[in-house]
């Protein structure tokens, strides 16, 4: 192949600029306006955007007050109905109505996909059944599968880390993920695969250590390779989530080590998402934006 043809090939493979992981006010932890988010996506030259709102069925109520306390920090804005809904759920009918209005306004300038980010929980047949029914009924274009809780504990807060220690909690996170990936065969992309490393408290690890991510991978390689093998075989994608680059870990998800394993195992189906929770962040870190 000539250099020119090679450049064209590379260009066409990446010609679709997408942000397939965006939150708006339908997510418990976002106050973003869908129209403003679409306008930002158009301004940044994206070809498609997916609104993937949080749904974490039976998210522990004990965290409601902590979430309320975080309101206003890091651009977070709670939904006006915050106290009237189970945490991390939304009115799906209202969501599709808003999506329809936004498509009518902007649909000729950008492709607007429906989506949902499902919080996966191992061994919960009730949740598995509920999610199957939801996606059968609503036919979302993008279904992200995420692990946000480790054995029902929230790694976002330092308590779980203090209780279990870094190695044990990270190990359990990937164990939970392996169980879930085995059970939930219907998500279209596995989101932020090493999300948990974002929240290890500073006193437990040296994030600046160059071998930190290598260590996380090598300690969990068997489990991670199994997870990757399952999604590759089923044709489910792996998400490149750029949010990590703007957090304390200063690196996109997945780490280089996990990405190398994915490629080694034959994976070639990636989706890109900013995980924006407010409009200014849409497209951040994708395609050098
Ligand atoms: Zn997530
Ligand atoms: Zn998200």
C-alpha cells in the first residue's frame, strides 16, 4: 500500500467523529441541557453524539446524602426531581420526548443517538431481567455497560478503600466485572473498564509512579483478559473514555496495558466517549479536541 493510500485508509477509519458517552439533566449527577450539549458537539465538529443517561437499578439509598453534598462541585447539578426518584434513574418517556425535540432542531447537522449507561451488578437476576425488559421496550442505539459499585459499595468515596485496601478493592471490581460481562450480553460497549483506579485515595498509592497502571494490569491480568475475551467474542465494543485524562489519573480509560491486551486478543471495535456531565465538556479529549 502506498503512503497516500495508507493515509486515506487511516483517515476513513477515523472519519466519523463521535462522542458516544454524554450525560444531561436526565442523569442524577448532571444538570446539563441537551440542546446546549448538541450545540457544543456541532461547534466541535462531531458527526454523532449519544445521550447515555445513568440508570443504576437499586443504587443504595445510603449514598443519597453524600450525592446531595457533592451538588455544585465539579460542575455537578442535581435534577430538580432529585428527591422524588430512585437514585440514578430517569423518566425514559420524558427523555425520548426531549430527544425528539432536539433531533427536530439539530438532526440535519449532527446524528443524535439515544442511549443509556446501565450500572451492572453481579448475581442480581432481578436487575438483569429489568434491564432486558427496558432495552426491549425502548431500543436504545447505544447501551453502555458500567461497573460503578464494588459488591454494592461505592468506590467514589474513600470509606470502601479504607475498609478493604487498594489491591483487594481493585481485584473485586474486576471480579464483579467478569461476572457481569458473563451475564449481561446485551450492552453495546463496555464503559471505562478501569474506572475504579480513578478513586484510589492518594495515601494508598503513588499515582505518579510510572508503573502504577502496569501493576494494576499485571495483578488482574487473568480476569481482565477473560473480560476482554468475552466482549471480543460477542462483538461488544470497548469504550475509550477520555474523562480520566482530566482527573487525577491524567490518563484515558483504558490504560495502555489494557489496550495492548485488547489488541493482542484480537479486539478492534472501539467507541469513544467524553463522559461529559456538562455541555462544555462534550467532545473533550476526543480527536485532539
Ligand atoms: Zn460511568
Ligand atoms: Zn457516564
